[in-house]
């Protein structure tokens, strides 16, 4: 296993999952992969979470160790010699650190955007816990939030929660049209089911009209993943 490019703790991941017509996603699918589905249904997810203890090539970057991120992603699969590599493709990622956005663009060609962000976390302690992430686009603030109780539970095999969280590869279209594949490793996460959740703001201005009708509808599921330490590897370009 090569040395990770980035290591961090990803914590308290709010995951709101929306069913979508696969025709909407097809223009975003990189070459060499195909759409993945759960029970013949396709999904996009709005995911907000925290980075902690972030290091690049083993080195901490001053003022860039702890920050929030929110992304919009969907799910793909690539077959390699009988192995099904289940992965994600990011449509848009936002972070409040310009250097993070710059590195992600240069190394992976990920579509990061710098935004001012705020977050708040309250873990359940004989009461309802909550977590929210807010980011500020040109048309005003957007927010993803969830409330939850009790203790996080192990993933149930075959569940939607397992499908959403158990994708360990990422694929991104490069400037020359080819595809980069990179590995993201972490142990299985425990999850809280959301008692309530919400996504607010103008999805048209931020994600485009093709996703507005999707994100304006009620989500198919919502949960909060506990998270863990992760390792992100540099990856390689797929052969044509």
C-alpha cells in the first residue's frame, strides 16, 4: 500500500440521500465507470462533515487541520478483473480553506469551491443531539442539519446506510477527459438515524436547475455517521 496523500478524522457526517432519475446523472459519469444503484434506485447525497487532525503527506498544515466540508455526490461502480470497485463522484464540494480547494483541484481536479462556513454540534446526552453545517453561496446561505438520539448503531448488511457509506473509491474527470481513480480507506461507520433533518437554501443557484427538483423534495433517507480516521491516496489515471 503506498503512502496516503492525506489523512484526517472525518466526524459527524450528516447524510441526506435523494432518489434521482439516472438520466440526470449520466452527463456527470466519468469514462470507465457506470452508475451504481441500491434496489434498482439511484441516489445523490448532500454530505456535511468535519475534518480533524488533517495531514498532507504526513505533515500538518498550519490553520488547515480542522474545518468543515459539504459535498454533493452520487454513486458509481467499476469492474476490475472481477472486483467491483464501488465509488463516488463529486458534483460540487465546498470548504472554508482556500488552500484545501487549491490542492484538491490541482491533485484530483475535484470541483472544490471556497465558501464561508459555520457548524454546530451537540451530541445526545439524555436529550436530542444535533449537527448542522451552513455555507454561504452567491444567492445566500445553504444549510444541512439533522437531529438524532441514543447511541450510533452498526451498519445492517444490505441496508441503504451500508450502500451510502461503503463506497471506498472516488472517480473524477480530468481536464483531458480521462478519469482519475483514487482510494479512500476507513473502517465501517456506526450511524444514528435522523429524527428530523432539513436542507435549506437555493439549490438552483448552487447546484444548477437539474438538481433543484431533486433537492427540493423530501429525502429518501437521512442519518448521521459517527465517522473515523480516513486515508486518501493519490490515485492514478485510467487507461482509455
